C-alpha cells in the first residue's frame, strides 16, 4: 500500500531504525533520533543500488516520487 503524507507525519521514532516502503523501490527510512530520509532502491547493470533522495519534510512525498520517476 502506498504511503500517505498523513501517515508519514504521524510516525514516531522507535528504538531501532525502520523503513516504510512506498512503491517501485521508494522507501522512507526513520532513525531512532526521529530523522526521516528518502531512499530509492533500484538495479543497474544487474547490481542493486541505493540513492538518497533527501530529507523529509524538505523533500515531500510528491517530490520524492517525482525524483524517482525522472
């Protein structure tokens, strides 16, 4: 199920880092200190790659999806 902005805003940090998955490789990583940043996981040349898309809320859900689709 895709993420929503309301769900992201209501997230509380936990003791362990966690990931919330959106769609097509986009996920939001939440640190125990409360930081949230976007990551995109994809394959290039048969190898798995990860690209940081920015920090939430500086990069909104809509912006992260647009950056992923470019």
